[in-house]
C-alpha cells in the first residue's frame, strides 16, 4: 500500500512540470468499504490515456507512463482492490482505490 501511494504521488510530481498540489485522503463509504484517493490539480491527461489507464493491465499504452502506474495496478490486483483513474485535461488527475 505504501508503495502504491508513493508511486501515485511521484507520478503527480513527475507529470506536472509547473507544479501541482497533491491531496491524499481516506474515507469510509457505506457498507464498510473505504476509498483512498490521491489527486492533483495539475495538467491531467486526455481521454485516450485515461481509457488506457482504466483498462486491464495488458494495455500497450502504459509504458509511456513508466512503471509507477503499472506497480499501482499490480498492487491493486494482488489485494483485489478496485481502482479507478479520473482526469480532466488541464484540470486534475485522480486515482481512487476501493477496498
């Protein structure tokens, strides 16, 4: 889990040359589930990248993002967490991990 969070924060810093604010939060949802959210207010990504990030791990598009997102997805798969990436170009990038 620690490595997952570190990779998400590192990606926010690495993909926003002009800087950004990073927020990490954990909250309980109904039915006892919890959601960990790592988000930034940086440049975000386009719909093509977002679709690839939310696809199964075998996506050919992921190598552009380096190993950070791949590790996040591997950890989520190993522990059976549900993961979702959300973004708006020039607005924000967010990763939600449900467990």
